[in-house]
C-alpha cells in the first residue's frame, strides 16, 4: 500500500502565502476558543482576509504556533480576532492557490463538496463551426459565376497605380 503524503503545517503555508500578499483563511468559527464577531459564530464556514499590507491595516497581526491573531475590520468596525490552527481547514493566497486540510473541514462543508463531486459535470457544448467572412450581397451580385482564368483580372478588381 502506498504511503500517504503528509501535508505541510498550516503555519508554514500561512507564512509562505503571506509573504506573497494577502491570505484568505477558511475556518470553522463555531470551534471553542475562536474569537470572531458573534453574528458569524453559528456559520459552518468563515473566510477572513489578512495581510501585512491591507487597505485597512492590521498593525497587531500575529501568525504563530497557536494560530492567527489580529484586529480586523468588519463593516468598518474593528474587532480583535483569535483563530487557533485547529479551526482552520483551508488557506489560499491572492492568486487562489493554497491548501486544504480535509481532516479539519466541518462536516457540512465536506458533505457539500461530496454532493457537488457526485453531480454530473455540465454538458460540453458541441463544437462550434469556425467563423468565416461571407461576401456582401453586392459583392455576390458583381462576381462572375465562374472564376477568372489564370492571368486575367476579375472585373470587380481595379488596378491602382
């Protein structure tokens, strides 16, 4: 049996992605010890965007062995958040690349992914014919029905000197 490849630590991925720009942290806000605004605490997933050069700065941002800590802006109001690594199930950078830790994913999110994976993919559209330029009605009427002989110039072409 093939040995399962071990995923890198969340802190390593977070620090790498933060060095590239901002970071989208996908987490389960219902877990004990997670501190986020109360209106998000009942959702199975919350995505926080953090970074060292954000439009609304996060001067107290810390990414350490415990998790992520910082004062974020929610509807233009500051709120100090604390997220342990156990609550984080995915991290993504500005370019959408990142990593998912399936064992940390909330059951509702896992089930939704399974449902989506089980669906048939959308039908592939039939190949469209290639486009071509058709002559206008005027050109069609002026053109002779037989092509000109080699060396002859069609009457609808002019020689410009």
